[in-house]
C-alpha cells in the first residue's frame, strides 16, 4: 500500500452526516480489486480495524482511499449511503468472472456492462478453456436462447465440459436475453438449462429475479421467480439498463 499526504474528500462526493473537510484524511491507495468492492460507486475496503474504518471510491485517476477515525462512518456518491455495507462487515466480492455466449451481440453487451461495473474479467464461452474457470469462486453465466428454448450455440458446445466441473462451494449467477413475445413459452429458457447444470455441479445459484413486469415464462422460472436476470431487448429495451443496474447492486451483497 502506498500512502498519500493528508487531504480532503474530493468535491462532488457526499459523506452523509459527516463533514468532508474536518475529520477525513486521505489514506493509503489500495488496489480496489484486491481489497474488495461492495456497493455502487464507493467501496468499503474492510471492516473496522482498531476503531478505524477504511473506505474508497474509484475516481478518474484510480482508487483513492479515505481513512476516518469514527466507527460507522460512511461515504457515498449520488446520495447512496454505504452504512449498510459497513454494518455487514465489509465482505469482499468473491473472485468472479463473466462467461457469456452470444450470437448477435445482445448478451455480449450485457456481459461487458456487468463485468465493467464489477471490475471483473469477461470471456466469450467460445474462447474459454474450462480449466480457466477452476480458480474462480463465482461464475456469472450469460446466454441467449435460440430455437425453441435452446442454449445459445457456443454455450451448447461448451456445456458438456462445463458439466464435468465441480462447483461445490462456488456461487453462480445467471443472466440472459430473449424474446418474451415471439417465444412466450420458452422465454430465456437458457437460464433454466444453465441453472440445472450449475446445481447439478454443486454450485449455489444466486441472483434470482421476480417475474413481475415480464409476460414470458418457461424453464427459467422456478418457485415463482426467474433463476437469474432475464432481459428482452426485442420488446422491453427501455427496461434493460435499469434491470441490469439493479441486479448488479443486489449481486454485490449475494456474491
Ligand atoms: C430463430 C430464433 C429463435 C429464438 N428462440 C428464442 C426462445 O426460444 N426463447 C427466447 O426467449 N428468445 C428466443 N429468441 C430471441 C433471442 O434469444 C434474442 O434475440 C436474444 O437477445 C439474442 O441474443 P444474442 O445476440 O446474445 O444471441 C430467438 C430468436 C430467433 C431469431
């Protein structure tokens, strides 16, 4: 860790109930990925240590860490408080990767958005060596659905190798794009296929979504919820950005 000279909270950032100038000092610069990312723009780096808490947020020149002497302090951006993350003890995001299959680019675009927001690698399943997945603690799997309820082609080719993995102790989150009007009975069925494969391999699947707001149903609905994040750029493109954003925020606490 490198340490910086004392400073103040950069302008434009809210420190909640705390004064940005009187009590905050600029702390060490930390590799945010190594320290763990928790929520929104700000990242809580670790739980209180010796009565201090350490918080960071990405800014254009990197990740700046602020140190405050008061337990329970929080910092946020855009009005989002991070006290909740703080109270949860600052769990770091597991070592995660996004793996996607996409034929016309819709799922690829979502995969890249998710990977960028979580600052984790993203790989096209068509280019993936299954051995490369073993070192990850969490896999975010994306696939579109083709035919009538079939996995995207590259995913279909990869599935036999994927099914041989042991995913015991690992977490899996699923997302996918589909068309709930043209294919109302097989809407995002790929999520259901990947869900079954992940559960069979011993993974814990997180990131389910309520069915509210969707007309399509199919294999991806279990116990009244989608097993992952369903997206429909064919009919509800205006909802995609918000759905992705909300899902990412929930995932941060589930991964
Ligand atoms: C021939 C064809 C079959 C499709 N079958 C389904 C389907 O069964 N279920 C579904 O939800 N979407 C289905 N879709 C819609 C695609 O999954 C959707 O357009 C998706 O966003 C494509 O994503 P990609 O570009 O990442 O492959 C189908 C589309 C086509 C053209």
